[in-house]
């Protein structure tokens, strides 16, 4: 997954979509994805980090935010960490526009 860095470190375009970094706050009350820092987006999830519920919630939230099916979103790194890297498959220009708007 080698891509050209065209956005902030929170996201970058790759050949078949977008790579993003997300800092997750489980049990955050409601599901929301927003700008965090220059290095990552911030995700608040209602789900607890038990039995993969928070990861499943994150995949669903990212898919909804970027308008792609859940199968297009993969957690690449950070399965058990707060800071995660995800890969989103889709049209690079459309995904980059959505990421830039967050």
C-alpha cells in the first residue's frame, strides 16, 4: 500500500483508495468521526472495547462517513490500540474530498 502523500498525515491517497489514522475513544456516548490533530482523525464510539465491538463500530462509522460499504474498510494496524490505521477502498478523489472536509 504505497501511495503519494497528498494530504495531512491523518490521511493519504493510495493506489486503490485512502489510508487514514484514527484515534478512538470507546464508550464516548455517541458515534462520531471528526478532525482530531494533524496526525489523526478523532472517533468517538458508543461501543465498549470488548470482543471487537469498538472495532466493528469504527468500521461501520468510517464506512458511513465515507459512503462506502463496510467491506471496503479494513483495520490495517492497531487492532487493540487507541490509535489505528485503516484502509478505505474506493475512488481516491471522492474519498480525499471527504477526508479534507472533516
